[in-house]
């Protein structure tokens, strides 16, 4: 295996483990009015 392929396989395995452990969190931006700086809504 070349170094590039080995690196990609390692990254894939690390991402898979992180997903299994629940280490990813989805963060969505708040809705707002840029002109006033007011937050008008957010998702959970």
C-alpha cells in the first residue's frame, strides 16, 4: 500500500470510529436580521 492510500484508510477508520462513538454534532446557524443584528429564530 502506498503512503497516500494508507493515510486515507487511516482517516476513514478514524472517522468511522468517531461516528460510532457519537462524536459528531450538527450545528445550524441562527436566523437573523443582519441590518439590526436581531436573532429571529434558531433550530435545535
